[in-house]
C-alpha cells in the first residue's frame, strides 16, 4: 500500500477548518497535521484536535518564507482555511510551499461564486493569493461551496430557530427574492474537500461543491412549510441595498483599518453579489471555468437545505461562530 | 444559409491587427468592419483597408459607454488588437459591448504565455481588462501566440538579414540559451484568430496558437545552418538580466509616465519572463488552463520557424514596425 498523503491544514479551529478536519479524518486515507500559531497551542480547541490523534506544527505566519518552508517539510498537500482577515498572509506561505516542494496547495476560498476583482473585497484579496500561486507555478485547487445552509434561513415568529440563527437580517428578502443561489451545508465542505484534493481531475482547477440552488423565496417557503408558521418578511429593494452598500463603501474608505467598517462593507458586498448581481449560480460558475463537484462525485449525497432545516426544527442545528454574539454573517 | 457573423476589429492597422484582418478576410465567412479613431480616417493604411471592401465605424475610445454601445450595435464579435499603451481603454469598451449584447469579445492578448499578475506590466493591465469582462459575464476568448518568428532571429555577419531585424539585442543569448519558447509567425496570428473566434469550444476559454517551441540555441543553430555563417553571440547571464531589469524598474517607477522608460522596463520584463522564468512554454500554458490551438485545428499547418527563416534569406521577410527605426521589440 502506498503511503498516505501527508496533509497540513491551516485554520483547523475555524468554522470551515473544523468541517475540513472532520472530512479528512473521516476519509481515513490521509496523514493529517494542523498548523497553529504559538499563541494557540494551549487553546482548548487545539487540544481537542490533538486528542483526535492529529499532530501539530507550530509557526507564526509572519515568519520568513525560508523558515516557513522548513515548517512545511514533508507535506504533500497544504490546505488553508485561514481567517478572512488574514488572506494576504498566505502569499508568503505559498512561496514557502514552492520551496518545500508541496504537491498541491488549496488556498482559502470556500465561499460564493464571484468575479475575481472589483465586486467583493475579500475575493479581491484571495485573487492576489491565487495570482501569487500562478506566478510560482504551484499546483493548486480552488474550492468554493456557495453560501452555507447554516446562514441561509430566517427566524420564525415562535422563536424556535433563534438558537441557531446568527445574522440580524435573517428575515430580510433582498430584491424580489427570486435570485437563485448555490447552497451547501457547512458539514459537507470537508466532505467535498477530502474528495477534491486527492483527484487528478481537479489539479490546477477551480471546483465548486453544492447541495441546492434555491432562491430566498424558495428557502423561506420551505421554512414556512416545515414550521407551519408565517415568516414576517422585510423587503429591501435592490436600489436600497445598493445605496446602503455605497454608504458602507464610503465609510470603509474613510476608515480602511477599522475592522467593523470593513466587515459591514464586505457583508453588504456579498449580499449585493448574491441577490442583485446574481453571481452565486451554476451558470456563472461554469462561465468562470469551475468544475461541478456533483458531476465529479455522483455517489456523494450532500445534505439538502430541507434536511438541514428539519434537523434545525429538532433543535440539532449549531449556530456558526458560537463565540460571537448574534449579528455578523461573514462566512469563513 | 445563415447570415455571416458581423465582426468589428479594433487596431486593424497595427502589426497584429493587420494579420487578423488578413486572416478574417481570407476565411471569407465573416462580415468584417473595422473601428477607427476620427483622426485616423484619412490615413493611407485605413484607406487601403476600405479598398478591400471593409467598412469603417468611427469613434474615439474616450467616448462614454452608452455612445460606444451605439457604435457597436449589430456587431456579433468584437476583436481588439489595440496598442500596448491603450490596454486599459478597453474597459469602457467592454462595458459598452455588454450593453450592445455582443456575442463574444476577444480582448487584446496575442502575446507570450505569462502569469496574470506581477511579472509583466502590460500583462497586468490586460488582466484588469479580462477581470472587467468576467465582472460583466461577457462571453470572451483570450488568444495568445507566443513570440513572433519575426522578432526571434539574429543578425548574421554578412548583413543579409539586417533588412528584417528590428531589435538591437538580436544576437544576445540570455541565460544559457536553453529555455524553450513558444513561437508563431506573425502571419499565422490571423489564421488562428479566424478559426478560434467561430468555435464553440473556445468560448470563455484561453487558447494559444503556435508553430514551434524552440530555445535560442536552437533558433541560432537554424540560422547558422541556413546561412553557413557563424553568429557572433553575446551572452547576458540571468543575474545580469535581473540586475538590468531592476534598474529599469527603478527608472520606470521614478518616471511612470515616460513612455521610453516604460517600454524599456516592459521589454526587459518580457526577456526575463521568456528566458529566466521560462513562462512562455506549453507546460505553463496548460497549467494556466489554456487550450492548444494545434490540437483544436490539426489540419492547419502553421509557418515553421525554419520556413520563415528560409524566406528571410530570400529577402522576403518584412520587418515589423516598419515605421520605427531599429531598436524596440515590443510585440503588438
């Protein structure tokens, strides 16, 4: 039996990273290690990962590329699920990966389908990382998953779903509510990643995983059907969303270092991309050259939005970013 | 018989544009028109195009996108072979193309294979145009051709090739001379374009055409073999080229608006990309996702470097940029 690929995962304690960790461990065909900062070594979440038999490699990402290359030695596949705020720190890491001879890098993506430049701030930063990878001629795969089920359903009047809802605007319908969006269950992200990274067909390609393509009107109807409740919807027109976005853009550009203004701006950009531009759809993914993971892995059955919702009504959903109070809805 | 696609060509009097014009007319299956500036209408080169039965559309590219959209009305395919200095003016044109409902745009590319960002100035600007196209979800094809035969051969001591040589560094070998490069005859650019733009397989794809993949040592050996002369080669090491490039970068960044310093910098970047990085190769094109036009059109026989050279020794070659004195070697 050939030796199992050695994988290093960065960001394993985050929402996406946790799903990837689960997916890779479940696949039972990888030697998995995680990369953590010195300041994180003693964290409970990191200890919990070690308890599952996963080894740590420890470094600060601000280290030089030569130092980072030593940290990466012996790794076959590097997977990054780094925080949305640290995207650009991946550039040095990719140069280190080149020195270390990594066979495939998977830079942080795992979001909605969107154009490479000029629509979403964090997407623009990711593109810089992708371009660094291409400049280095590093073998890569970029994986998107659309928007999570876990951030795509509204509160109901009885309050039964409040325990699981993160975002303040959960009952808002942007535009006419008829724009389709690619959706995935957060737990399936790791399932897709574990299949995609070990597949020659996905080398140097963009791939997206998904379970459903639904409009807000459709997701709200499923919630109403399963709950027997009528959702009190708020409507925000495309023009209103655009005006709010422009105000957030101005605020951000006045205070580019203010993380709150940056996050506000980014969230509104995401809403605009999803609901007005309509970027997060299979047709646009195909236009941009993405492979469809459902076509690559026809045997895999992702968790549908309806099944996720049924679990949520049974009290089994988990609010993302449990450490945060309700409010933000940055998917990472 | 279905009506022939209506094509609008921008830059038809340039080196690349002329080849494309020839290729499209020869294909005899397109309704061809050319886009010219008001100031160019009376030029001899434009009149010569009209004499071949090609209609003009006249506009300044600084017009608004709505005005440009009117100029583009009724066009199926927009092909740009704009000057290297005006790349970014294509952004407004692409927005106009979206309004006008153009079926396919072919933005200016026609160069060497190179990474999207950070290696070649004009390539970076082209990427901005490509990203504008993707933001607009405009159907597109990007066509590269490697470096021209016409700029890829050295002077010989007898002076027999001087009439056709443009660049000052024609007898220089950069590095060890063993880096392979994709080459095309300038006359084949239009042949490739006329095939690629009418092919569903190339929609929303990057494609490269080529005739040979040769190192400088190989091209020099062909010249020596065909001439019976020994070329007096000058060698510039990779380190020397890198140092010269860094000086040119500094000069350019001190005088970003000086076109000479910009051209010097760009030419050195191109040499660095071709001979040190080794970007302009089929393996890197494949990595970047390019389709190979030789595989798409196996019946087409491009003009080989050797055949081009044999013509050159018969006095039948044409120096590119005849209006320039010898010196520059910007391929456009």
